[in-house]
C-alpha cells in the first residue's frame, strides 16, 4: 500500500497503545489546541524516520490523512461545525476522563487506518474519506 499516492492530502502519524488506538479508530481523534501537538506531519521521505522514532509511544500507529483544501481553510472551524463533532457528546460516557479535555474532534473519516507495529499489518478504515 502506498500511503503517499494521493498528493492532495497531508499525512499525520500518531502512535499509542492498542486500547487507545482502537478507540480513536472507532470514534475519531480528540485534539487539544493543534493536531501538530500530538501527531507528526510526514511525507514519503521521512515516514520511516518518524515511524521508528515514535516506537516507544505504543504498539499501534494511526495514519490520518486530510485534504489539503480542508487544511488550507480554517481546520478548527471546519471540524467544529462538522456533524461528527456534535455526535461526540453521545460517546463521552465510554471514554476515560483523560480523554474528555479536548478542543475538537478529528472525525473518524480522516483516519486512513492503523499499523499494528509488531506485525506491520495495516488495518484500513472502510469509512476513510479525506475530503
């Protein structure tokens, strides 16, 4: 699989442990202040560096891809008005207190998938849509 085939998207990585990765994969990614605070913006040339560098952070690496058109607009405004953002309140009961402090939700549709680091198996998100 070539994660960088589509040049119209920006790619971010976030490494964490299995339980948290599966929660993010299912509900979306709760973000404080900026996506860049907890992810690495990567390209094809530096993907392997960041993938290896963050290995101590967990067993699973999520891959987020977002249209550059969306990013060129105000991503915070675009995401906060998104229906998925409003739906987050329906799932808060299932999340840890640590996860309840956030500024916005990156909807699940921006998750391309995740790697199980031990096997390098990539699990694709059937609902992925970076636009």
